[in-house]
C-alpha cells in the first residue's frame, strides 16, 4: 500500500519561489501558464523541489546556440587538436593543479592525468578561479552532487551556460537518429522520469524554445495520489521527448500510456541492446542511449547502425590511454580520457573517466566502441583460464535487461544480480545460464534480484589473474 502524495496545489509562497526572477529570469505570462499546467493538473504528482534555467535576459547566452555545433563533428585522436594548446595556455593560471610552463614545454604526454579521486579530495585545485562565483559578483553558480560507482562522491560546480549546452548536445544526438525537435510555446518539450524511493522532482520552462514546458517526475507510485495518475498525467502533458534511465524507462513501458514521444533519451546507466529494441518497438520511436557524466556533460550517443557511441562535443578532446597513461593505437582498448568540455568552471585536463572503450573512425566521425563502465574485470573459467568481461557484455547485451551485476567469489562461484521486466523472465534466466556456461564452464551460479536504487558496478571479482598480481 503506497502513501498518497500531497495534493498538487501551489501556495502563494511556493509560487513566488518558483517564479522568482532569479530562478526564471524574463518569465512571461505564457511561461507562468505552462508552470501552472505542469504543476496543478488534477493528476500531477508531488513535486518536491524547484529548479530554473537562471539564464539572464541578455543575449549573452543566446550566442551559444548560434554556434554551428550541430554542423561540425568532433575530432579526437592520440594527438591533441589545434585548439587544445591555446586553450590550455590561456587558462593555466586559473587552475591551481595545472602544470607550469616548464612541464608544458616538454609536450602533451608529459601532462599528468587526473581522475575522480583527485576531484573528490582536492576539488578547489581543479576549479577555474576565473569562472567560479566570487562575493559581490552577479555570476550565478550551480552545483551538482554525484555519487557514481567508484566510492568518490563529488560536487561539480557549473554554470547556467553549461547546463544550457546540454540542450545543444542532446539536439545533436537526436539528429544522429533523424529526429529534429519542434516543441515551442504551449508545448511540453520534455519530461524526465525517475523511478526511485525519492528523487529530485520539479517543473520549469525552456527559454530557448518559447518557454515550452519541462518536468522531472518520479514514477514511484508513492509520489502520486493513485498509480493510474502516472499515465493520465503523461498523456495530458504529451511531451515531445521523454528522458530517463533503463530502470525508469522500463517502468514507463508498464503504464497504460497512449502518448508516444518523438524520441526517448537514456542516460546515467548502460542500456542493453535488448532493452533498447523492446522500448523502441513499444513506443514506436528511437531510443537514444547517451554516454554522459556530470563532470563532462553528454559525451557521445549510440548509433545502432555503427554499433558505436559517436562523439558529440567539438570542444572535448577524447583520448584512449593504457594503464600508464600512454595513448593506445587506434582501435585498441583503453581508458577514456577527456580534455576540455562545456563546463568553464571545471575544465578537464587529461581526466581519466574510469570507463573503457576503443576509439574508432566511422562515417559520422570518431566514436567509442565496446564502451564499458569501470576497469575491465577478468573472470576465471572452470578450466583455470581467464575471460574478459567484454566477452560477457557482448553476449548479454542482446538480452532484455535493465541492469545486471556479476560477481565471482574466491571459490570461482558466480552470483548474478539481475533486474529485468522481460515478459518471460524464466527464459531469460535459462539463456543467461547457457551463456555463462559457454563462456566460463560449469561453475556454480546463483541468480538474485537486483533491488538497489543507485548505480552498481556491473562486474566484480575476488580473483585476480596472474598478470594483475604481478
């Protein structure tokens, strides 16, 4: 039995806070009407938070969207592109942790790499002093909190301009799938859906598209007066786009929803090919799998025809490095490493993401293939040989899975935690057992339900292959 959410009405104080000029500068009567429509519909959920674009009425931010970002493909390789050195020299005095001139003069590969642990423990040394808000200035500063899966929680300083750039990059990702957004005044442009016990929920408007509406809702039934209101509300709002993660989008597919968006965006977690195909067939639209992170924003979008994630940001240099920080040959597997990015408050310099992939060249530009979160993990076969987790991912990706986490104990037994809404889950279990038997031999296998709200590491093991121990 789920507790009913509070009535979706706005008090005078709530309304004043929501429509504050600081939160939504230049809000028009059309924008206010959209906010009321989103927040006070009879089937609306409980909105626990408030958010706004914070983009001023000046034309400064609009210049960002006049740039031909959607016409130029990113260029990345082991050698930094021409823009990197001027950018680095222009900013090196603003970031405490960046190398001095003596180090830079020795060449690009003498610039040390950084990682999430560096940002987590000494964030201020990686933040641009020129762009972070100082007392007495009017420059707004945003701050996002992220937990990730590495054990290094992080607060990411950002700006409204960086947040607005997400829209440009999402537009590019959609165009890779033949979708051009059309939502404008009076429309709801996008609804972001979560499915957690508790998550950040709000309504807002997009000033770049005639103050069309946007909302973040939690599909957990406890956030609605009655579960059926979820479909009623989304049908009434009829958003052009719906964004979520594999868990929330799978929950969305269980609703009696008549509305069909023009496209869906999946972020935050890896999406299996089987789930992507099922959702695309169910909703009759492309499902765009985005590789994105708070530190860098949207990095790449998966294009099924290429079986690769095509890079999105022209101002983001992507390298693929080995364990010692050296570039691997094109097409070989290594750690995805980033320089530049859309966030002027946190410029990245050879930032090791912890994710691994192969950098390849495609008709649509550079792309990442066989992308895996976190370092590769080797599993020991029943015969004593070792199997890379990439082989497991290649076989499991065709299944209809929301999330999975495989662990090997020191006795070589396996535990697979699994989350899936596949119609025939027994058949999925049978297929998984067969795949693991073919790849790892006759090892004990236990399959359990995966119930954690947060992101989990897909592959872990108590065992280490001999070359790792050495």
